[in-house]
C-alpha cells in the first residue's frame, strides 16, 4: 500500500480522477497574484507581457509572480451524485460498497477492505475507493470552526 497525505478536497478529487475514473481534467493557467485565468500557457505568457494586464499586478510583486497549470477534476468529494460515479467504477460482485453512519461520521468499505471513517458520505466513498485501489490517504483539511478535520483511510 502507498500512503499519501493530502490537504485539500481538490487534491482528493484529483487522486480519484486519476486512479479511479481516469478522468481527463479541465486545464487552465493562472497567475499566482491576481489569479487571472488563461486557457493556455502561451496566452498566459503573452498576457503577462502585456502592459494592460501588468497593471493588475503591483511592480514589487511581478518578479515573484508565477504562472501555474490548474487541473480541475469533477467534485467527487463534495457532491454525492458525482461520488456515486466512483461507486459505479469500483463496485463489483466481489467489491460491493458497504456504508453506514456511526454517530457523526460516515464509514465506507469496498469488499473486505478495512472501512474508512469521514465526516461526509462523499469523502468516505472516495477514500474507500482509493483504498480498494491500493492507496492509503490521510486527509487533513482545515475546518474554520473546529481546527483540523482529519479523515484517515
């Protein structure tokens, strides 16, 4: 088993998209300061050289501004309908989804794998699917009211 520690639901969505659904993500480019969105790297570079676009980024910040590729995957971890697509990809007669609620948490397992525990059913499905594919995930996301929200697959 491979262990991964991730700190966002978008990272969890990316893992599910890559290892479970084989999704081709939506790709765009954005700058690190103003978060302007561009459809290609060439378009982003051209805009960064354009005096009109440069006015949105202060002179002292420009040397530190970088362009980054952004890959958006479907919201598997936040939308239960989308998470169900994961179940359809992973479940077989031998790997049926078992899911239940235990007080304030959701538990999920495919087949005879050890169950995962999480705060939402969609996250539990994603973590259980990744476990069934050989990836153990420690998901640490900040919850603004209660501090860290830790889900361990």
